[in-house]
């Protein structure tokens, strides 16, 4: 299977200005995802989609391709990830390069266990699903079967629609959240359904010890702590 890694990195970050180029440890934030993609045995090409010249220069320095400048309308807070991915697919297709699937790697989740991307890709191929996402388990106290939603009368109802609540945590079904580390999707699903997920979604639970999703200065401090402990 021919797989394209896409690393989206726009210049206009508000929570942490310039975060994609900011040094985390001894290298820019975006470098972690680039190096992870290049280390994969199953990814055939790695590109960075950016609107920022500095990000582009750093991406090239660390070995990624930057074949285009992302249009300004796809570099806003409201731009959808699927549209950014479709733009990249259309651009490389116009160059005569065609892929079976894409692997979306977000720079804001910089830490992935060695070989994790390839584990995800192998599982994606084996399961024959439309997409695969990396996940983290939801703690039982936040399980959707124990979450209530208010109605228009101000009364609470179980969010899952059940009439009675599950009494014991041991009886709760497993629940997961996307952790943002790895997304894999078939190209034909993206182009035909305009979806990162499609109709069948596989998953791999990632190692919680590596999970940091950087959106705030507090998240950045946590990432720095992770690096310090690894050293």
C-alpha cells in the first residue's frame, strides 16, 4: 500500500505563538512528527502543508517535502482538517503522484512510541477499514454511560439515551477518545466522502505515557517535563 504522510502546520497559532517552529528540547516542535514519519517503514512520502515560510524552511531542513504553499483560506482557525488533506492530495495527484492512503500526523502531538506509526499502518491494512485512529481510554468516571445531559425542562438524562444507569464501573463498556497522534484514511474515502473517517473506523490504543497534546502554555510545560524525564 502506497501511503503519504501529511503534516499540517499553519503559521497562525494563537495559544502558543509560533509553536510549530518553537524549540522543544533541542529541536522545533514540527521536527518530532517529521522524524517519526521518516522513520516509518511503510510511509512512502512525507509532506508538510503550511502557509508559513519559516515552517517550510525548517520542514525541508529536517527532510520533509514542502511542494506547495497552503492557501490562506485553508490556514485559518476554522479550516477543516479534511479540506487541508484534500488540498494536499489534489496537488500531488496533479503532479502524477497517487497514493492509496494518507497518514495524518499532527505536530501538536509530538511524542509517539518507536514503531507506533507502523503498528497503526499494519493494523489498518489488516482490518481493511476505511480509516484508523489512535486513541486513549476514557476513565470510567467520564464514560458516556455515566454522563448526563439536561433537557429543555432542566431535567437530566443519560447521554447515551438509556433509561437506567449502569450501576457498576466493571459493567461499563470501554470508551475511547481520539488522541490526535495518528490518523490513517483511504484516499478514495477522502475524495468520495470528504471524510477522514468513512464508514468503518479501526483504532489502536496508544501508550498514555507518550500522550501530550500541545494547545496551551501548560501543555508545552508538560511536554518539556516529558523530555526532561526521558533524558
